């Protein structure tokens, strides 16, 4: 049920005609009443028009609906794009009979191509008519672009429900990506508490994903809290806060793993875990350097352990460490020890590492020393198919 697993939400998705493929391309998520809302957005210096609009409207910490189109990113479209985002949300607000300032927007697709507004506006009324508490699946389908499958997740603790969906299989890197994620809960939250969950729980999870080290113009991770489950407000430190946060963690983690598993052209999920750094941020930088290295990614695609590529990525990360303390494993098989390629690698362990590289999920573990810092990044391999998909993307 995706975003409508939580009580107090309706959703829908239709074929409006925005995509040449004829697939669903216009979606709407609506809360029964104005509710607490928060989001995090791309750090790209060219934010798309819907990012600018939604960021501004969320200053109040409240929203009621999110309109999403796929096919056109409405990025690098100048004043026309900003006007189109406002026209689209105004039309949705009129159809829903809600305040336009409570309607957020998200877009995904080709950068620079304006939205065919007549087509979008003609789809608003049919889209509004399609809204249903069972419409989460249709919403999740309509937000996709090059995704091969929708990504949905649900979780529950106590009497609260949390649901979500996401899209994005390319142009994804920490600092978010061409990734749109929508999370809903029926727990009663204040705007400040919603913001705390987004920044404290969801943002770190979605920041742990990299597909191609490219931070998009459209990244957005939204949280809406309907409060439909009733009861006392859930606040940091209050009874149940940890349980609610765990539902967010479960949903976010599931969505990120699904995004990594459906990466453009990907044949393997790459998990890089780093420990022993001076600080968590140092560990994350090293993990990201490994996961984003084209040489490591192509080695994973080819099933070739080649630990020298891992060592090179660690050393080029810019993180200070004692090389003599560095170790690494592939699938628990030692490949680097005391800052050098482990002699066991050439004495037979290389065959075991090669077998580990054939698994669907390839796990690389790195120890930098004895520090407390830890980090984890999810990525994927780099295949011929990725090049084909992106070489033909606008054609």
C-alpha cells in the first residue's frame, strides 16, 4: 500500500501523457487535513523549480498534498519552470479544494525539458478523481522513470503505521540524488518533531546511497504525518519516540536497498563498511571513495577482486590514517593486511574472494585502525548496460 499504509492519506497515479512511453506519469498524495511536514532536498546549486517551491512552502512545517510528475525534471527551465510549478500546484489545490500554500511539488525526468502544461493540467481532475486510500501502488508506479519496478515499504510499531515509496536508479550520490522519496505516518507529530525525524533518521539513510556519484537537481525526501492514529503527540524523549523512529528507519532502509538493487544496469549491490576511523565522517568518506571508484565498480561487475583498486580508493579519499594499520576483506576473505595486499590473497585466498564477487551482494569491509568512527555506503557495479541506458536517455 506504500504511502497509504498509514491512516489519513489518499493517493493516485494516472497516465496523463507526459511520457512518450505511455506509462503512468502524474501522481498525487493527499492527507485528509493539513498536517506536519518536513523534507530534505538536493544540495545541487541548480535546484529544480519544484524543489525551490516545496522548500519555500515547507517553511511553515505544514502541508496537505504533494503533486508529482515524471518525464520532465522541470530543472534548468528558468522563470517558466518556476511558473509552471506554481500553476500545477494551484490547479491541484483547486481540484482538492485546499489552500495552494499546502500543496508541494516534485518532478523527475529529463533536465531542461519544460513540462507540457496543457497535458499536465488536463490530467489534474482525473487524477484527483482517482484518489483512494488504496492508491499507494498507483502513486509509486507513476513517479518512476528508468526504474524497472516501483519501490515501496511499510512498517508499524504500537498503533502507528509508517509507509513509503521512492524512485531513482541513476544520478544518485550522497547529498541526495535524482531520487524522490515519500514517507508517511499516522503518528501525531509537531512540525519540529517531523523535522527531527527527517534530519535525524531519514536523511542519513538516504545519504548512504551512491549509484554514479552524481548529485541531481531534483532530490527530495518528504515526510507527512497525518496524526490520524490519535493519541498524545510523539516528541523526542517521549514514550514511543524510539519505536516511531524505528519504523522510519525500517522504511528508509528498505527503500534505499531497493534503489541500490534496481540501479541502472546494475548486476551487483556493493556494500562498503568502514570501521576504525577517527570519526564517523572520515569512515563515510572512505566508504564513499570505494563505492564511487569506477575501477572498483567495474571490478565488481567483472567479478575480479583486484584489491589494489580498493587500496587505491582508500588512499585517495583524503582521510588521514596510518597505512600500516589498514586491512580489508571481500566477503570476509582477507585481501589487505597491514597496509599491503595480504600474502594469503596470492596463496589461494584470491579464489575465495573471486567467488565472493559473484554474489548478488558484494560486501567490502575496511578497518582503518582503532578509532571509533564507522560508516556504511551502498552502491552498485558499473556495467555496459549503464552506459547504454544513459547514452540513449534523451533519445
